[in-house]
C-alpha cells in the first residue's frame, strides 16, 4: 500500500490581485500514498485550500510538477482535467455541497449521470445511501436535512463512482462534534474497507485525531509530516 | 445533454423563487394576452370592416360604363343587362350579381316637393344578407308601382305606408319622366343614400320610368370568397361582353378602406414588438439575477465535472420554461376572452358611451360590434417569438457561466 497516488514537486502558486501578488504556495513537495487518510493542517492562509484545488485539478500551479495516478496534471487541457475530476476524484466541500433542488438520491444519481453511467443508476445510488445508513434520507432535499446529514450525503455522492481519491476541504467546519465524528467514522470505514484515499484540509482536532497522517503547512510550505502508527489513529483505536 | 435530470433541475429551480417566477410568467402572460387580444380584435375588426365596406352598396366588384363613376350621368348605361348578368353569373366564383339604376328625382306629396334618388333594384337578386334588401320578404313588397322609402327620408317628409307619391325626373333622353307610386313600407338601411334619399323600386319599374329598357347603371358582384375577388375580376374583364366596360374590385373602388385595413395590421405588429421587448427584458433580468445568486452552486457543479455546456443547457431550459409558462397562461386567457366574445360580439360603441351599433360613412355601413377572431397562426407566431426571445435573453447569463472558473465561483 505504498504506491504514490499523487506526487507534488516544487509547486508554487501565485495569485495576482491588481498590483498585489500573493505567493500562496512557495515550493511545496508532498507525496500522497494510496490508502492515506491525510489531514492537511496549518494556520489560515497557509495554502491548504490552494493545495487541494491544485491536486483536485480545479486550478493550475504557477510552477512545479503535479502527477496524479501517474498523469502529468500540468500537461492536461481544461477538458481533460474536468474529465479527471469526473471519473477519478471525489469532492466534499465545506458547505452548500449538494444541488439544492434535488433530493439526496437524485444528487447521488446526478453524478453517475454526469459520468455517463447508463443503466442501474437508481440501484447503485440507493445501495450507496443504504451502505452509509442514509436510506431514510433518500427522498429528502438538502433543506430538509441537518448539516451533518447533508455532509454524509455529500460523501455518498463523492464515493458513488468509486474514485481513487476523495478531497475534502474543511468538511467538518460547519458541523458539531457529534456530526463530525459520525462523518469521520464513515469515511474511515470506506478507507479501511475499500482502500480509498482521503485528503482533508482542516482546523478540526477531531479530523487530526482520525487521520493516519498529518501534514502541516506554513506560508505555503510543508513544515511537518507525521505518519501515525496504526494504533494512534482514532478510527482504529475505538 | 438534454436529459431528464437537466429538465428536472431547470424546472425545480424555477420553483425556488416562486414569487419571482410567477411575476415574470405573469408579465409575459399579460403581454401575450395583449397581443392575442389585440390581434383577435384586429382580425374581427378587419373582417367586419371588409364586410361593412363591401356590404350592400359596394359589393366585391362593380361593373359600369366608363366615366359613370365620375359623371353619374343618366345616359352612361349598361345595355343588354340580362345578357351581361348571364355572362357574369356563369363564372363559378360569382355568388351574386345584381343590376341597379340610380336617378335623382323630385318627389311630390300633395303640394310638397322634395329631392330624392330612385334606386332601382332587382327584388330577387338583392334579397340576400349582403344585398340591398337583406330582410326576408322585402323583395316581395316591390314591383307594380309599389316602393319603399328610406327611414330618414320618410321621417323628414312625413311619408307613411299607403301614401301615394308622384315621382318626376328626366329619362335618359332628357324628356320629363313621371309616374305615381304607392309607399309600401319604410325601410331601415345603413346605406346612407337609401336611408336619407332612397326611393327604392323594382328594376322593372325604374326601367319603365326612365325609359331604360334592358338597361342599368351598375352591376354589383359578390364572390363566394374574399380571396377569390382579384382573380375573378381579372377573368371577368376578359369577357367579350365586358370589353367596353369598367370592372373594378372593391379595393380599387374604395382605396381608403385598404389603407385602413393595413393600418390595423400594423397596430397588431407594434403590440407584438412591445410585448417581446418586455418579455425579453424580464426574462433576461430574472435569469441574470438567478444565475448570479447561484454562482457558488455552479462552481460546485463545475468542480464535480459538470460541463459548461450542460450548465448552459440547464439555464436555457429554465428560460424557455419560464417563457412558455407565461405564454401558455396568456394564450389560455386570450382564448377564453375570444371564446367569450366571439359569439355575441364586443360593442365598442359602448366604450365611447354610446349605444348605437352602427355608423355610416360614404354609403358604407359600419357596425360597432366586433367579433374577435383568433387564428392558430397568431398563436404559433407568438409562441415561437417568445421562445426565441427567452433564449436570446439568456445569452448573456450563459456567456457568464461559460467563462466561470470553478475555484473562483466556489469562493463567491
Ligand atoms: N483566488 C485568490 N486570489 C487571491 N488570493 C488568493 C486566492 N486564493 C487564495 N488566495 C490567497 O492565498 C493564500 C492561501 O489561501 P488558502 O485559501 O489556500 O488558505 P487556507 O490555508 O485554505 O486558509 P483557511 O484555513 O482560512 O481556509 C491566502 O493568503 C489567500 O488570501
Ligand atoms: Mg481553506
């Protein structure tokens, strides 16, 4: 389980706002391994979201190299990147994650439809929801669910197409600790059972507690990278 | 890209801000109703205008001797009228052809003398809805020196049924012509000349009085369909018996009627254009607002890998549904309006505070009752125009979406 899923080498990212240039990432190196349950932490403005966006092929680095599943991300066209997101990556965002006019089930099905999956969408979506004990929420719209329920449906949607890598930017930021715990346990099980890889950006100690590895950023660089022993991670300990 | 879920999302998005959606759909509906109502009134008006203009007096076409229209001189006659009528009636498009005689005369009742106009009509062929004797049984009253007089004429000179009047005029040779006639009845007619001056007698009596055996001044023709008038006139003009005569269609006889009819058409088009500009503005405004509000959501969808094309399709469908919703409501109300008024007619004299139903002008009778009419063509034009307008209105919001970068959209 030590394959390099993502390889970030010497990546910089500059934002230009009029005359001001912000160097959000300043020569960042990071390798993500298959099966990592990785928390990226660091003070506000340290570059966590920027890094996730680059890995998620949502944005383009100013310099450096990113390879993902062995493909050179920098060489991909906008369309190829969209394709990569669609087929191999799952996203969970901080909030407003779901399409508000669709039910939980329809939200999950929609991703399958975007991917061009033809038959059995309903069954596949329903079985994911049931696997995650969300069957009862199937016909509810986002505004009829709690924040925690919405985030769990968002995870269902992110993993329904079995992506190799799920990226989550502060997924617990709007949740209380109980809901955060439930969400993390669910993702941890997916990782343990299916070998999926999860990368979070977070300020939440709970996420760090569940993580198998914690990478700390400061001013756009990695300043520490700790891999815990199996027993240290909360998910396995409990 | 046009999948069920795209449709579903578009439809439900309209329900998200129901008040705004209903407001815009309502505005479009009012516009559509205004257009359909206007064009239904215009069609009804145009039809009624045509019927009035061409009605009893003008007909669809007329035959005269050259110069008769300018001179109205008694001796500019049509000869062998029966032969001419037979030729004209043999044309399959001709529904009705009637000969008429007009002659200014003096009439006398005891010592009083007054001006009148003898109108010689064929009691049989004028007895139809668009003829000069539209009421059943009118024709039977004429003949053998029995006449009818116009109501206005009768009132002015105190003429009553049963009275005998003397009619004195000039025959076509210039000699004095005179005879006695019994007033059989007083006749209501919207034709000005009959109402105010008419001494209506049978064609035979008029021919006898004026020494015009087998002759007349005018033949009035009605065809079976308005659309057939022009071709019929062309064909009739080629008849050898009409070679030296003038045959003119109604629009040549009364050009101002045509001008008015065209103006009426333009009015409906102007309403249409105003409606579409209003529809475009409200759809564009709504879609722009609702896409701005959803920028974050679009960013999320793009992040998932949804293509900009699919997003654009979603917006376009939303706009189209919005436009069609409005147009459907407006059309339903418009059809209901026409259904409610097309039978009984709409009295627009009442709008002006009068209860008269008819006015007369230059010998033509104009009813103030309009029977609104809707054509499928109008609905098709309006629906496609509003659909097109809604889609054009959405070009700007779509251009914005296509340029959207997922990360930036998510940040907003
Ligand atoms: N689109 C942008 N335009 C300009 N500056 C940006 C943009 N995105 C990020 N930045 C800047 O880059 C730096 C890194 O931002 P980033 O969002 O990656 O931080 P973060 O670690 O995720 O912070 P937080 O914990 O608050 O989410 C910040 O200084 C931020 O202001
Ligand atoms: Mg962030």
